[in-house]
C-alpha cells in the first residue's frame, strides 16, 4: 500500500525543511529544560551527599534509561505507526520532571526525577526520529539530522546559561529548576502546533511503506552491518564520561565558582552544535569513514577535563561537546541508512539500547576509577577507544556498509 490512512501528500501543510526546523525549535526548548538540569546535576547530587561513584551511577542510569528503554519504545513506534502521541507523551515527561527537581531534598528523590526525565527522552525519541527520517528522504540524512541537532543545541546552550544567571544573581539550584517550567510549557505548545501542520510525516517518503503481510514476514532480525556498527558505537561510549562526573570534579575541587560550571556546559553544547553540522556533512560525503574521529576525541576528554589548569578544562568541555555532537548527529543518521525504513523504530531502539548499556557501564566505572586517581581513568578510556578502532576496521572494509547499508 502507498501509505497509511490519512497520509496523502496534501495532508501535510508544511515542507520537510520547515518540519525539521520546527522540530528543531521544539527540541531547543526541551533542551533548555533538561540540558539546563544536566549542566549542574553533578554538583546538585554532590550537595545531597553523592560521591563521585554515585554521581557516575545516577547519571549513567539516567543516560541508560534514555537509551536502553528505546529498545521497547522503538518497537512500539513500529507497531503502532502513530508517532505523534508517543512523541508528545515523552516531551511532557521532560517538561514535568525537571521543574519538580525544585522540590527534591533527598538523593533518592532527585535521582528518581532525573531518571524520569530521561525516560521521557526514551519514550519520544524513536518516534520523533522516525518522523525526521521521513522528512529527510529528499534532503540527505546527514544534512537533515545535523540541521535538527544544530537547532537542538541552541537550547542546550541557552538552558545552562539561564541556570548560570540564576546562580550568579544569588538564586539557588532549586529556584533554577523551577524556572525551567517556562520553556517546558513553550515546547509542548510548539509541538501541538507542529502536529497540526504535519499530521502524517510518512507521506514524505511513500517508498518506506510496506504491506502488512510483508511487515509480518520481515519482522525478525536486523542487518549484520548494523550489529557491527552497534559494537563500535558501544565501545566508544564505554570510555565516554558523563558531564555529571566532569562537573563533579570541578565542584568538589572548587576549580571554578558554581555559576561557571553551567557556562562551561553551554560552551560544550555550542561545540556540540558545530560538530553536529560538520559531522552530518562529513557523513554525507564519506559515510562511515568519518567515525574515525570519535575515539581520539574520547581519549582527550579525561586528560583535559580532569586537569587543574583553566585552559585545559575549558578545552576539555569543547572536546567533550564535539564528541557528543558527532554522536547525536552522525550516529543517528547512520542508523537510518543501515536498517530498512519499516524497521527504523526497532533499529533506533536496539542501537540505543546497546549504546546506553555501554554508557551506563562506562560512566559507573569512570566514577569508581576517578576515586582512585585520574591516571586510572585515562588508561581505561584509552583502552576502550583502542578497542573501538579495532572494531571499526572490519566495518570500514565492508563495501556493503558504504554502498548498500540496508542489505541484510
């Protein structure tokens, strides 16, 4: 069949580019909320009595929840083929959980709310990315996802700067969390407007639709190259610290004033925005070969971010952000090309489950190793990135990964 009911070409009243830009605005507003919280979550948890290992575990669990749960929510998106309700629920969770951190006075409650926000990201992202993939069909995957990520990162810069301003003016972290309710409400309002303007994004890529009988026959399995790609990505994330641990280091050692920590996170997000666009363009030009830059970025992070010199940890924030931008644009674009269109929800869900479990393990281990010295962290990160490069070699040697990525 050509498409699901109601997906006639005329049902969407905006162009694919305007849709991507609109979702970029929604994501920017949501990023103000959760990236504002992430910028100070390490110091905030420390103020409630958390150790470096606890911060690594809590933030790692949060990232794992945001990623691993997509294994289920991605398949749900494939099964229901109604991406809008799932997307809206996910954004609503983020808009609610972060401001409620203003009421958190204990470590368990703060950890629960932080994880709840990350669950919201897990709920919405496979459905949202599937819609973006439809819109990107005639634009270039790397360009479309890079554009969305660049707009998304504007909020990732603005949110931490808002937190910094509140702290610099004498307000506390609880007040800063409460103020994030404003961009959260704006994100939901913009999302509702976008839903009315583009009710059926699948209409932009009619070739992605398949008959129900074929959908049932091909339900099992994902391409072999996809699993090679997932293994490489997991290895890179095993040695990639969460910002919570990096911020914990700055706060506990009093290397900078409290109000400066979210500014450094804003710097990291600005770097991520630029890296997202460049990484997306690089992917469109050279494909998976562009991934070779990720392991060196990860190796540089602990040596810079755990240093005592201001110039070093500022550069560390830039490098950490560049790594995140590459991950959030290039890795997402590649999944859209590595799996069949009708399996994208499951593909994104499976990929992020592997990716998230690796990040949880890595973040926890880095937090534990940090308490034994920065050198131990450096050795661990270097070893994991060496493994990633080893796993990348057979992936790049496969012509199918570059020329026919959707073949099983």
